[in-house]
C-alpha cells in the first residue's frame, strides 16, 4: 500500500511531518554522520538574532526528572555570519530549512526577515517570540498586541512562509494564537519551554547560572498536547506540535491532537537519529492502520 506522509505548511511542502526543534539540532552539521538528516521533513535552525549573542552564564543545561532545563540565552553568531558561515553546509542537506529568528523589537524582527528573504534555501521563517531565557521582563508571546505587531512586521519584509512559535507561559494560549493568525502568520508552532528552575540545597543556589531556565522533554508532553489541542480547535492555520516527543508514538499523539507537523527537540540529545526513526515509525503506523494519507488523521482525536 502506498502511504503519503506529505504535509503542507503555508507554501512549504514537507515529505514527512518530522522537523528538528530550534536549538536542539544546531545548524545540522553538528549531527552529520550521527543522524539521518536527509530523512527529516525539515531542519529548524537555532534561533538567530541581528547581532551575535554569547548566551547566558553557565551552567546552562541540567537534567531533571523526565526532562531537562536549559538557559542557553540564544547563543548564536548573528544573522550575517549565519548566512555566510552556516548556510553553505545547511544547503548540502537538500531538505527544507526553516530559520528561527528573534529580535528585541518588531523593527528588529523585520530587519532579520528582510535579510533572510534573499536566501533561496530558507523556505520558512519561524518567529521565536517565546524564548524564556533572555533578559526581558515580558515575553512578546505574552501579549496579543506584540504578537500581532511582530507578525505584521515580518510579513511586510518577506514572502516566505511564516511560522509563529508560541509560549506555554501564558494564561490563555488560544488568544495569542488567534492574534498571530489574524496578523497573517501561515502556521503556529508550540510549545517553547516552560519557565522552570532547580535548586542545589548544599550551595543554596540555583543549578542554573541564569537562575531560571526552560523545561523540556517528556515531563512537558501532557501540557504540550493539551495546548496543541486547544490551539488546533481555535485557529484555521496549521499547527506544528512539540514538547517531549521521544518516539513515533508521541508524534502520533500530537498528530491526533491537531499537529500537521511535529518538532523533535530534547530527544536529539538522547538519540541524534530520533527524527529519522520517528518519521519511519509514523509511516509503519499508518501502513498498519491502512491509512493512505497522513492528512486523514490530523486532528482525528475522537470527541
Ligand atoms: C537546549 C535547548 C535549546 C533551545 N533553544 C531554542 C531556540 O534557540 N529557539 C527556540 O525557539 N526554541 C529553543 N528551544 C526549545 C525547543 O525548540 C522546543 O520548543 C522545546 O524544547 C520543547 O520540545 P522538546 O520537549 O521536544 O525539547 C530549545 C530547547 C532546548 C532543550
């Protein structure tokens, strides 16, 4: 039986719904030889900013029960060096590249999107308005107005597919989702990490240099599933789900809850080939269930 795993996110067509989550797969090259990169639907790159960022004080990563905390703080070489130094190797993989961007204002997001607009191999831009590890008092993703302003600014600077990455650190994620949709975002991705911390009782200090960080991995999966389901039912644009996807079964849960595509994050640190294995596992599941087209089960959760 022929089984199609092809999905569409705006103008972007993916041969299968499995993408790497921003910040967990570097710029692809770091995983060469360890992962079946060509088997992935797409790579989402580490978030880039206008100027280079050194990131936060160490320690920046620790393991927690059923998950991990990170407070990387958007370490990256800046957009110009990303285009010059990182894009040549990303191009070689011949799979769609989604560039994640973050700015300090709508105008900065616009400049970033404008700079990337001319880079052919970048097929979509993911607007990261939800990083919990930077020195702002409020996340843009916690305000409907900021979300709208940023999406509109990015739209005015690029013809590429726009994905807006939402934060779980909000009271009502559906109102932010609707704001992004009405401003013209072609898709939504969720969830970014949950603000969290861990304490060393001997030293009486936080285990992270930045004090707080973001929680990811299996611990967040039930929260992420509920948010994906709520957002799926609140908007008409595609939803890209993530949060604790460790194997194909987790991915199928997200697809049934309304994810057109999924991102694999923390799992890459345990098994660099997780993404490729998840894509294969989804295919086998569909064949076993005699489902010809993955699109037939997106949001197919029985009510
Ligand atoms: C070490 C690390 C770095 C991350 N860096 C970014 C980033 O730069 N931009 C971003 O949008 N999300 C970043 N994230 C969040 C992930 O993309 C993802 O939203 C989150 O980890 C939930 O998925 P997971 O549980 O599968 O890891 C990072 C996560 C981790 C663990």
